């Protein structure tokens, strides 16, 4: 594969926290390796195409999140893309929408069911730096490979048996309020979990944008889209990215 089309899904309603930058990071890291890469914006005026190479969803407020869920249930291209194994990266509200249900505007709203997860309300807002040790294949537990981002959410995302955490929290809150985890039964499984991975979906609460702060995660998505291993992707040496990671991990 020498060209990529990156779908930016509903930036008109899921673009509150700068997560549009994830698509730009993917495009630039592909282009720096000599690939042709473009971002296709998919708004509420568009049906979601099922044949793009990568999809990105960002965060949004309650009303916008509900609109996004309704649109994506009506136009099921994203579900078809997931069934075909095309990589999907979802952040915050985007992650909640991909679960079975989420709470917004004081009601329970149906999600797409691409992640075995439900989202209820936290007892207090999770806001601030979040850092986790990756628990998925393709990452190591070394310090330099920790995942880092900024979380700002009132959702507690509870993972079912089909979904796995993306990482284990060492700073911040992650998916659940640590003091309220016992409300959800399986404390050991839920406590300290950050994000979710299921099939071709990688989801997280990390803003930042998340892929700017975690370039290895961006490269993992690119490799999956290209059908190659992460080791086969030509390396990039970008000092400003390394400096950003050092600053945020040391903050």
C-alpha cells in the first residue's frame, strides 16, 4: 500500500478537544515515510464510507455525542469497516459512542456496540494528566513507551469480557473513578484500566492530541492499515516529538 485515506469522523460534533489533530498526525507520519496520505472529513451531512484505511473519532459534549451516536447508527459504514478489520481510533466521547451504551444529558443512550463496554457517570470529573503502562501487544512496559495524555471526562467506562484495557494507569483516573470502582463489581479488572482495545478498535480517554503525544501508537495504527508489522514501518527520528514526550512524562 502506497496511499492512505484517513477518515475524520464527525469533526463538526466530535471536535471539542482538538482530537482532529490525531488524523493530521497520521497523515504527516505517513507522508514523512513517502506515502500518499489524505484526510477525508465526514460530517453530519455525510454517510460514513466503509472502505477508508483508518478512522478517527474525537471528544464532544453531551448533545453532540448523542447526535454522533444517532448518525453512526443510521449510517453504518463504521460498523462495516470494523467488521472488515480496518483500524479505528476513538477518544473520550468517541470511545463511549463505540460501546453498547453511555450516559449523556441525564439519560442512557445506545451506542454502536463495537466495544464491549458501557459508560455511566463518575462521582467527580476526571481531569488532568493521565499516564498508563501499555498492556497490549506491540508495546513494551518500558518507561519511554508509556502512554501519556490529558483526560477531561465525567464518564466511567466499564469493560466487558470481550474488551481489554489499552493500558494500566500509573497517574490519573483512566476509565473509572478509583474510589467508585467497587460500585461496578469487578474491582480488580476495572480499577486502573485506561482505554479499550477490541478487534480493530483502539480507544482511550487521552487527549493531547493522543497520537501527537504517543507516536508509537500512531505508527501501530498506520502499520495495521498497511497490513504490515510495526517493525516493518520505516522509523522516524523527530526530536520535537521526543522532546514533547519527555516534557509530558516528566510533568
